[in-house]
């Protein structure tokens, strides 16, 4: 993210409860907040760490890298 913004970005780890509270205070309903917390926990545990060529095969073109995609926005 710092590469895209051209400034320092601070990482601060939060607990599941802190994330849920932050989301609900921002107006996210409880069910969606719980879903997002669960998704965050799954990502942190490495559940989605596998990479492959599924996306490019499905969309019929090379996928866009995260930095290139963010810069395009």
C-alpha cells in the first residue's frame, strides 16, 4: 500500500473483537461484521494462501497485480 500511496503506512494488528467493534461502529450490521471477522481469521490462518492460475483461466486473460490494480483506481 505504501508503494501506491507514496507514503508510510502503519500496520496495527487488532483482535477479532476489536475488528468487530470497529466495523459495527462504522455502521456495518452485526451479521456482516461477524462474517468479515471470520473471513479475516481464515485469511490469517492461511486458509486462502494457495495460489494458482484459476482466475486467469476463468476470465480469459492475465490477472492484474495488487499494486497495478490499486494504482489504476
